[in-house]
C-alpha cells in the first residue's frame, strides 16, 4: 500500500513571477557599468574613476568652456560666465595659448 500512494513530484516553480526580472535588472546594471568604464577609457578620461586628482578643460577659449576638477572623491564642474569680478590680491600668473591650440599657465614670481 505504501507504493500505491506515491507523492507527486514537487515542481520548483517560484511563486513570484517578478523574481526573474530582478535577475535581469542585476545583469543590466553590470552591463551599464561596463559600458561606462569602456566609454571613459575610450575618451581618455579614465582618471575620473581612479584615485588621482585631475583637471579637464573642455572647449577652451569658447563661450561654452567648462572646467572639470576632480580632487579625491569630489568632482566640481565650473562653467565660463561673462560676469566681471573685481578683487583685491596679487597676480598669480599669465595664461598663453600655443599655436597648436593648447594652453599654458605661467605662474608669476613672488614679486608679480
């Protein structure tokens, strides 16, 4: 009689239909982070994901010029404005533009 009452085999179906969607979300997040790392490496700004300090000047000399400064974990974005500011202090240095389009900051001597 013991063999007559066979138990039905249990199916291991999950009662929650959203559990497979949660796994897909995890995979999508890993894929998105991978794409971000590849994009930063492709554009040559992988310093943004490392511990080194970096300053990036975008569109130098143009109206939409931006300066991105990363110090430690803090990232600050500065934008160029046409606002004039007056201050008291001493001259720090002079910025020159090279023929190739680069920018050079020459720090002034203590007497400047």
